[in-house]
C-alpha cells in the first residue's frame, strides 16, 4: 500500500476514535470518567459506568458495524451495477426484510425473533432477485437491476398494506424500524465476522473491481471472470445488507453517499475505496446515532432521520462538485 493511502486510512482511523469519544461522552447524563475508569478496574459499578458501558458503548458499536456494512455494500453495488446511484437497498433486500420484520412485530414477537425474521426476509428477497433475474437466459446486470427495482416496489406495497391493517399500538415500533433504529445491545461476533470476512474478500479482488468498473468487456479481455465476480459481489453485498437491517432496520444514504465521498477524496482505486468506505461509513453512523439521541433529548429520533437530513444535502453538494469538476 502506498504512503498516501496509508496516511488517508490513518486519518480515518483517527476520525473513528474521535466519533467513539464523542458518542461515549455526549448524552442527557453527564459522565464522571474517573468513576467509569474505576469500574473498568473492577471496582463496584456505578450509574456512570452503566450509562457508558451498557448503553452508549453498545449503541456506538452497533452504529459503527451497521454503517461499515452499508458503506461497503454500497461500494460493491455501485461496481456491480456500474451505476453511481446504486445503494445497498436497490435490489429489494431491505424490502423483504421490512415485510418479514413488520409481520413479526404485528404478531407480537420479541426483538430477537424480529431480527431473525428480518434476516429470513432479506435472504428470501436475495434468492428471488437472483432466480428471477437469471430465468432461462443469461444473467446480466440490467436484468438484475430491473428485477430488483420491481421486487422492491412490490415489497413496498406489502409494507404499506401491513401498516394499514396494523393496530395503533404496533405502528410506532414499525415506523421506527422502517426509519432505522439502533438498539442497546452489541452486534455480536457473527455480524462482526461477516463484516471482516466481506472486507477481506472484497479487498482480495480489488484489482478485478478496478477493471470491472472500466467495463465488462475490458475486464474479460484482461482475464477477469466477470460472471463469477458479479455473482460474488451480489452475494457479498446482499449478505452485508441483510446483516445490517437485522441490527438497525433500514437506514438510508450511508451506502449511497459514503463511497462517493471516498472516491472524491482519495480516487477510485478500490484498494483504498473499500477499507476507507468501511471506516467512514461507520464513523458517520456513530455521529448520526449520537445526534439522534441528543438533539431532541430526552426524546429520541430514529437514526435514519438523521442520516437523511445529513445525506440529502451532502449528496447534492457532491453531485454539484462532480459536475463542476467535469466542466473545468
């Protein structure tokens, strides 16, 4: 790795650390860090220790893992579909997860079962998109995109129907899930392992991704097995998205905006884009989660609302900056 790429990753690591410091320090309850450190040394626990270690730290860790998954999935989707507007939800994975999760909430299932239902719905949607887009003909990105968009619209109609027939007691929880909500539990080693394995696998084919982004024919002429690569990208991006929605529901704009920021800052080499997207996506969602629980304290906003407020102007600015740069 070149020295410039290494410096950029070090800067992002510093931003990750800063975001966690802010997330653990800011809240409706002021924290005495000497008491928290005493709790870490094994002394009797305190309210400050509980607030930091059992409430804020799990939420911040969840937010980082979800943001990293969505940003990495977005970067892979944009290469797979060769479309800068692609995001992790474009193929309907979140729609399948939403339908399953809302049905579980409607049936009164506990949080753990809701997450399992969301995972099952996301995997079902992935299987439907792949099988329907392949059909009896060749598997192409155009058919994949069209199938995903149509299936996502169908899932959206089912979501609207479920909300319409649900009793008022369940609607608030459903809306929070649909807008994205971080809970006070650690993401678990399985999801962290999924993120790390996906990052390692994606970085392993980063040079092939660079070639694929230049065109499928050019990549094939240089020895890239584009069929296997596209299938791998679809499976990895879908698995990352499915894992993310089981933790926090559907959170928008992270997977769309973050890869654009990274490419404008450090170039389009995926050897940098992939790890940088993971670090920046996690950082942005940690900051968004902190704002969601503090900006209207003691009330708490869905974190997806904050990412939308941040993501819309940022993306419009990036779009304008990119257009201006192309004219100069």
